[in-house]
C-alpha cells in the first residue's frame, strides 16, 4: 500500500482542570509519576483554599496538556506559572502557546499583574521559550550556605578567604553591602 496523506481537523479546548482529569494527565503528561501522585497534586490544586488554578488543554475529550498559575501569598498581584506539560505528539501543534495564552488571561481576570517563573540557568531552551512568550529575565542572586561539616576540598579555599580578609576574616563586600550589614 502506498503512503497516503490525510487532512485531520480537531478542536483544542482549554478549560479549568477537574478531578476526573487525573488519570488522563497521568497517561499523557506525567507518565513518570504514579497515578496516585498526579491525583493527589490535582486534588491539592482543586482544594477550596488553594492559591493554584490549573488549566488543561483538551482534545477529543482527553486532557493532553496542562499549566498552573499559583498566586503569591505575599503579593496578590503576582503569580507563578508552572507545571506546563504537553503530550509529545501534540507539542508541534502549538498547544503550549494556547495554554500560556489561557493562563495569562485567567491570571489577568483574577487581578494578577505579573507572572513569574523560576528556572535553572541550565534550561536554556525553556528559558528562550518563555522569553518568546514575553517573559524577561529578572536579576536575582541566590546565596547558599551549607551547614554542618566542611568538606575537605573546601578547607584550602576557606583558608584563602580568611587570608584575604581582615583580622576577623571579613572580606570587603563593597560599600553598599557594608552599609546594609552595619560594618
């Protein structure tokens, strides 16, 4: 039999998630999780006191994609977008674009003025996709301090820092930082 081309048409609907969506979200979007995990996460999002609104993209009655919007508890004008997932066969069809547009509309209707997302810098392709949707990078510095025993390979580094500092081991942190710290 020779190859034949067919023209297919279908309707994509983006709507609020429902409890019954869990099984299909598990199958199409989150096969790496258990169905119980997906159900529990969806139940949490659908709870009356939840600050999260989850939307699903549906084709032929089956949820094949999703996105969530979670309001910042400290600033009601800010929400975090996340959980964007689309079943692989539907990715080239622009389903993520429709989910993002629906998320923006839902957030705006709910009084949100700013959408944010936190991503590791190693996710260059994902970061670019969000930039394509109009997101901009926000300068942010993440500081980390490991508590407990110091690994051996860092001991030499700690000695160098102490040598570069004053008699108390303090290192010049810049004028403004010194003022903020009262040093």
